[in-house]
C-alpha cells in the first residue's frame, strides 16, 4: 500500500482525484489463511492482516470519536503483536509492514524517519513494495516533492515487475503526453492484474490517449478493475451503463456499481448514488437515502456536494448548517457557494446584513468568471456604496458573460447617460439581447421604448448608429484606378468606356477630389455612363445619389440590378432601405435576408448592422 497517501493525504503530488487518472495509492493483497502454514509466510500474513486491522481502526476513529480511547488501546495491542512478529520474520516484506506502522503512527509513536530507514533496509533486501513506497516518500512533502528521486525508485520496482509501480509510471507518462511509454508500463501492470493499471487502460480507450477511442475496450478494462474493488473504476463502469458506452444501457447496473463505489467512500460513487436515489434512477426513489448519501458525499470533501447540502439546509431555513456547508465549499474556491454566501450577506438572511462581506464573497466568485456574482457585485457597489464607476465595470463584465439582468441594468445606464456617455444604440442593443434571451423585464422595457419612439425600436437603433457614424448609409463602392492623379489619362479612359474610371471620375467630380473641381453635373454624367454600361459599382453609386436626391424608385431599381450582380454595397443599401422604410415598405424580415447576403459578400457595414440588431455590440 502507498503508506504516504494514508499519512499525508493531499500533500502528495498526485492526480488521483482527476477523472481519468488512476489511483495508485493502495495495493491490495489477498491472503488465504492456512492452518498448516508456518514460518515466515505465516508471520508475514499475520503482520499484513494486523496492518489492515489498524487501518480500519484508524478510519473508525476518524468517523466516530466516542470510542477513540478504546480504539487507541486496541491499536497499541495489535501494533505490539506486529512488532513481535517482525522480530521473528526474516522476510524483507516484514520491514515494509513495520515501516507503515511508524510512518502512520498506528499503535506506536509516529516516527517518519524510522519508517523510511526501514523502507531502505527492506529495499536493499529486494522488497519491491518498499522500493515503491520510497518513491512515494520522495514524491511527498516529507520527501521534498522530489519527483526525480521518486521516479528512480518507481523505475527500480517497475523493472522488477511490481504492478503498482508500473501503473504509476504509466500514469506519469500519460500526463506528460508520452503515450507510447504510458501504454508500455500500463500494459505490463495490467497483464499482472493490477487494478490501477487496468483502470488506466480504460481511460486510454475512453479518451483516445495514444489509441483510437473504443468504448467497448474501455468498458472491458474498467470492469476488470472494478471487480477487484477499484472504487474509481466502479464509478466509470456505472457511467458506461448510464450512457450505454461499450455496454447496453442499464440503469439498475449503473446504480449497483455506484453503490459498490460508495461503500468504499469514493466521493464520485457517493455523488452518483445520491443522484440515483434523488431521481429514482435504477433504484426506487428515496429522499431519505438521497440525503444520507448527499451528506456522506459532502463530508468526503466534494465542493459541489457541500454546495448542494448547503442549499438543502437553506431551503429548510436552517441558516447555521447552510452557512457551514456553503463556507466549506467556498473555502475550496467553489464560485457558486461564494456567490450564495454573498447573497446571504447582501440580503441579511441568517446573518447580519453586511455590504462589506457581500462584496468580499462576490469578488471571490466574480474573479473566477461567475456571471451572477459579477452582476451582484455591481448591484452592491451601486446601491450600497454608490460606486458608479466600478458598478458599471462589473455590469459590463457580467453582460459580456451572458447575464441578462446585467444587460438590462447596463442598458439603462447607456440610455440615460448615467455614469457613461449616452449611447442609445448600445443601450437598445443590450435590451434587445436580454429580451431575446427571455428576460421579461427587458422585454417590457423594450415595449416602453417602442411606445416612446412611436413603434418598432429597430429602425431607431439603425438611425442612431448612422448618426453616431457606427454605420454608413448609403454606402458607395469604388475601385481606385492605377493613375489616380493623372486627370487627363482618367478622362481618356472614361471616354473609351472604362467603367472603373467612369465611377472614380464621377465620384471625384461630386466630392471635388483628386484634382477634379467639384461639379455635380459632370459627376452624375460619368456615373450614369458607368451604370448604363452595366457596371455594378456605377449602378450602386448612382442609386445612392438618387437616394439622397429622394429619387427612390430610380435608386431601388439600380440597387436591385447591382445587388443581383453580388455587389456587397448594393446588397447592404437595399437591406437598409427595407429596414428603414426608405423607398420601400418597411420589412425587417426582408431586410435581414439582404443583410445576411451582404455580410456573406464581405460587407463590413452589414456585419456591424447584424451584430447591432442581434444585440452583440456590447463593448463599452
């Protein structure tokens, strides 16, 4: 067994809690008592069974302190018997057993140094289990987290065929991405029937580490490990039955294997069985049993289960127990619990109302990206501390993270110009986004603004964007000729029927640019020539001039001609005419269709308009 896991708990640098890593901390050996057995074999079996009794007593003391004194005396008695047997046994494995006594302090005064000395003595005599445990020692805080030295000892044991060390090397190689070596060592351990290695093989096939994903093969290995009592493998067998991965879906089998894992106190097994009884999946629904497993899962340290238990007590208005379990989860960094505690302080439920404490807990959750906590933090800062600047910052962060309440609140700041420069476009975009996500309050606000604006808010949104220069309308399209400063050459090209030159010269006359004196008549003349020749650029630009001259029918005809040729500016301009009711009956469905076409053809303005109408323009 990995005696350092028992002693140091989470101080060991391993990843055994990860979903897809093996737990290499226990090596289970099955001994068959034989009445006629004598000598070193019998002594070693007695010592090992005695060690298992000490481990069980240690668990009992942790879960029930009422008989602690009695358990301690019993440990001393068993430890004394193990030490006496160790004096008579000449096997190196006996030293490994004695080492675990001193390292764990079971029935003797704890002495890690003495334990490590015994391990080295055992290793020198060829005990591979001791070599493995020396590796575990170096990988612990006591051993300085010296992975290099740990690897040397694990390698020694693995090369001599010790399955647990082979599984450990397989796991470490997998974590480093060296799947070839990972598979090599893991297969060696699995071939010996090591449960940790078998479990790890299952993870390879589940996630495709160095092999093709194969749920049937994964299930085979999980099942082998599970039948040997591997708690995490039992959980994964349950998951396979639940999802029908590698085996036919079977909820009763799922519950059965979660139960096997839960009996060993495995956190994931406890959580799985809690959900089975809560929902009546694979077992008859039983809320009392569900609560029992919820408590056990929470006590095992699962932050999510601690949070769930806290919420249960909160629903019963048992604020003392609720705060106890929420705080346990929050202290592990669980953002949902941190937010919940913040709410209790903000509202004064079960605790004295305190904006300071509320801000403290909301900040912890918000720093992890918890959108609700960001919004709650902003609310406290604004309402209690009158800190408008930081409130708007957190409302913005929460809105960008998808919190609809923050979107609605932030929208009103922009619409009213409170704490920020007034921006009707952004305010309406935020309201529209929140409403589209089902927020009733934002929907009601939109209706109010629609009434105030005399109808649909969307045209107002687009006009505001145009007035703020977020959007251009109408837009012109132009290709610059090679010699833009050679007026004589450009006019020659125009007279020769070059549509590109005609468009450029026409616009230059209209704007008085590129050496051409402003002349509207000349500008119209050359644009008409380009449009008449069928040039899409000329058609779009002439249509835009007609639009500005309120010649709507002529403008729309030319926009359609250019749009059907794929001119992105014409597609966009036609869409805006539908959206704003300019020259056409207002039709937002038709507008959205043309906007999407324009965006597909590369219109930057169309992309901006779509983002605005879809509530995506959330940048402050």
